C-alpha cells in the first residue's frame, strides 16, 4: 500500500477478476480482510481516502 497509495500500513492489495483483495500476512498465514469490486472506492471505505476522479464518479453515477 505504501508504494501505490502512500499509506504506511501492513495491508497489501491484489487485483484479480475485477476485484481488489485487501490482505495482510503473518509468518504462516495470508489473511483476507476485505474484497471489493473494481467499481467500489475501497480506499475511501477502508481509510477515508478519496482516489476516485470526478470523471469516474460521473460515469458510474456515484455520489
């Protein structure tokens, strides 16, 4: 998350099949925290950080 979003935390993001998988790791496990569809603003829902452009909001009809 640090490299792409500038957020210093122990979470990682994997994008696959139109979904973002937010996860963290321990020594012996991968823990999936949340799964978001690509149209959802997961950064806002998890951290309150708006990353969606106005053009995208207008296109998808979100507020």
